[in-house]
């Protein structure tokens, strides 16, 4: 079936007792055994499994044609589970993308003898040089947040597998609608479900989607159910509700972002626009090869540097000054003010998450902010 149909139906079951078409929210933390000790279903205790979480996991696995999915309480909890599944002394190659992922590896896992190389994985030469004999994990983020760099997933996966490394793609910005990393050689996709998947800025969540139900994924599952960084039943329900409209929302985010990027690209106050949908963007060819559309996230460099960037952010009226991305409302943020090492985001950069407002209104707001 097509992805729109899967988004609506995957993980859906008519409630057996009431006939409810939308799944009830199962708040119970524990599940009854009969006099013979038999359980009524696969569920025992809600840290190890819950009907709403299972429905969300089935849906996400189905959207990617994957064997399995584990849902977490945040994107970072999902990433953390993969890092915890590594062997001691592992070397990890990481895209220079979302600063929180690199910070987690550097602050926590290097103390556990995990070595970490942060590289621009969109540069295949630099990526190949960073691989070592003990590289166990290649963590690709594409497109990256906030520089919107695009990595060639087929090429990177082939090189990573040649040294025996697992490849995970942080597909938060692409979503399974625009990009299906498992079809480009990756072993797992990771999501911050906080963003486009739930899509309304009211849920914190994450997920690991795995091509195989292999030994490595089993370790991720053990960490999920054993440590319990799991989303609540209500958050799973909200995320699944968000996914039902994901294909249509992501297309609208992408169309709006394309129009906003094209407007900003010609503006005299802006030195460059990072958006792979623009034909003059250095990542356009790779993005076109592996993405259906180019997503709802872009960033811009202001000619007047940090001061001009802060001035523009202070003048917007329709855009909201806030962190995060992938919600219905457009957001703007000066990333250098909020990030920490290993990020090196330039001071002249503003990140824009393009929402579902009419693009003419967004452009009018940016125009008056830049005037
Ligand atoms: N990956 C990317 C690309 C992100 O943008 C973020 C958050 O901004 C995360 C991961 C972390 O997700 P969460 O905030 O849900 O833990």
C-alpha cells in the first residue's frame, strides 16, 4: 500500500470490547492474569509494553517497511539507547548536525571509552578518512539541523558496512514521507517524534526503527524496556494521531519552505540560504536523488552578522521565537545562542522551521522583519 494509506491504517485495530474506531488510551500499568496464570494479551506491565506504544511502534515500522520499532520518551532517549548498545571501546562517526547528539556522546559516552569523530558526512572524502577498524556505529543526520547539509545515504552506508559498522540515520527532518533510509542501506532510522511525526508541538517522543530484528536491535529493546525511557500512553496516542496526517502535513511544510527559501534567496540582506530544494544549493543533487521533497527546515545567513540576525529575529510578528521544529506554527531561532560544543553554528545564522500557515503571510512577515 501507498504511504498515505499506511499512515492512516498501520497500527489501527477496532477495539474488541467497545468497537471504538479510535484506540482507547490504556492507562493501566499492569495487566491481569487468569486463575491459570495466563495473560489476556502480550502485555504484562507497561514499562515492558503497552497497547498504545505497540500501536505506534507497528505504525512506524510499517511506514519504513522495517522489521521492528522501539518508541522512547524523547529523541535523545532513543539515541541514547543506541549508544548504550555499543561495545566498550567503540568508535562512532557522527554527522555534525543536531548539537545534542554530539554533546551526549562527548559528555557521557567518552567516559565509557567510546571514541567519537564528528565530521561533515556530506563530504564523502572526509567521511571515509574518519572510518577506523573499530568503527561500530556511523550516525548520519540528513538533512542536518541547523546547517541543512545532505549526506549521500547509499554511499555512506556502503563504506560504513565495509568496516562492519552499523548505520543509523537521524531522519527527524526528512520523516519517512520524504526519505526512507532503510532503502538506502541504513540499518536503523532514528526519530525525534517531538517534531514532524507528532507535528503539533505538544508531544515529546522518539523512536528507533530497525530493518532487522537482530541482536543489536534486541539490545536496544532491552534498554528501552529495562530502563523505561518510554513515552506515556497518551503521548503514543497523540503521536499516532499526528502520523495519520503526516504525508499531507509534510508536503505542505515542504511546499511552504520551498517558497520561503526562494524568496529569501534573492533578498539583499541575506548572504546565503541553506535549503537543498534550491537548485543553486550544493546539496541539491544528492537531496533530489534520495528525498521526495526537501522538508520544512531551512536556515539563512544574514549579511550583517550576529547583530543583523538578532535584529531580524526580534522583528518577526507571525514567526514565533522558540526552539524546536516540525509543528504547525513557524518558528525562528538564533542557534548559536542556544547551542553548546561540538556545534559551531555561525553567529550570522537563523534557523526557520516553516509551518502550515499560508506562505504569502510568512513571506510578508519576513519582508517586514528585514526591511
Ligand atoms: N535529532 C534532531 C535532528 C533534532 O532536531 C532533535 C531535537 O531538536 C533531536 C534529535 C532530539 O530530539 P528530542 O528533543 O525529542 O530529544
